[in-house]
């Protein structure tokens, strides 16, 4: 079963929904497929306080529902389903939905996001939204003057620890190796921040707490004669071990970096294929914020409209 559209949007976070709003208002009649997690990563966030326009804050699911309704108000065709394959070898581009239906499209906006890497502990799911987070910039504000832990040893982990140190009473940086992998300057900043304590050669065993995270079970020097169980008391547990961009089905056609983030022309959402645009976290390894994702979705829709106009489509 095939269908032909002018503008296809894959993904339904702030980038996808914003692209749908702008594309609809430009009369592109966009079709948007929401993916496996309608609303994207923000649907796993309880409170969002840093998105402009919500003076009293809003929950992630509510905000995504607002964006969805706004897109539908202007005529966006929003559907449940996931892109499972792509053929970007020639226009019109072909996207397979749920392994069954093929959509042909003149323009494609990829807003599939990125998935935070977790340790794989059952407690990470148990305490999701109750102390476990993969974004210090998003959620750090809720832990002002409290004790928190950050897992990771690279630049991202150090950046998150330093950011949290400006808000929190104490920050534990849990590092499984006996050294930091971060750049030298980030190592120095981390080690010289008074309220950051780096726990080298520590692995996380689990979390504990009644109504939310109250602490972390750790093991020090695991597998050695000096192995020792350690508990630390914290209110927040932040994962900073990286993200996996959801770009796999496009890898045969689009240029990406070594991790898989889609590469775009500087300050634009344009990819190496004309008429194909990337927005949001699938192309952004630096900011990863709802507001920057929404902005890039706007850019992608504007670029799509210009591309179709120039091609007379």
C-alpha cells in the first residue's frame, strides 16, 4: 500500500510537532508519524519549567499534547506508527511505516530524536520521574540545595556535574574507571569544584528510597580484593553516559558523525540530500533542549516550503 505526500515528518517531540505547525500553516499538508514514543522524550519528564510561555510550569506530556493539538488545528495529519526503513536514493523519497506501508514524499523532515543511554538497572525505570534523569539542564533546578549523583566520566558528565554544583549542596560524580575520560580542562574544572566529589572505580548496583530516590548502592573496586559496598545519600540520580541518535534507518544515505548524529549544513537543518531535513536531538548533540528542538523544527518546515516552491512542487 503506497501513498504520496508533499511533506512527511518522522517524530513527534518538540521538533516534529513544531515542524508540523509551520508546515501546515504553509499549506504543505504534512503527514506526521509519531513513532514508538508519541511526544518524544519529554513525555517521561514530570515538570517542565524552562519552556517559554508556561509561567507556572507544565508536565512534559501536557506540553506535548498542547503542541499536537496546535498542529492538528492547522490541519496536520498526525498518525500513530513508526518509520522502519528508508530509501533516499532518489526523489520522491520512500519511507516504510511499521514494515508495511510505503509513503512517497517530496520533502522529509527527520525529527526522530535521541535516546539517552541508561545503565540497564531495574531501579532506573522504578524511579523514572522520581529522582532519575538524563538531563541536568532540564531537571537540575528541582534539586536546589540538595545532594545529587552523576554517572559518567566524559565531558558530558563533567559538564553536568559542574552545572549541578552551581545549584546543589553536593554532587557525587560516579566514575567506573580510575580516571576521567573528559578533556583536560573539564577534568581540572571538575576536580577544582569544591562541592563535587569524584568517586573513582565505583559501579552503581541500584537505587533506594520510599517515594523517590533517597540514595545509591555502589560497589567500589568491583572484582578486586579491595571490593567494598558503599551507599551514598542523594535525592537525584543523573545519567550522563551519552545518547544514541535515532538515525539508524537513514545511515546508508545521510552523513552522520561517528556516534550517529545527522550532519547538517551550518546553521540550517539541510542534510546532504536535497529536500531532506533533520531537526531536534537527532542532529543536536550539544543543546538537547525542548526549545532548541522546537526552533530547529521551525527551520526545517521553512526550508521544506522553500524547497517545494523552488521545485514547483
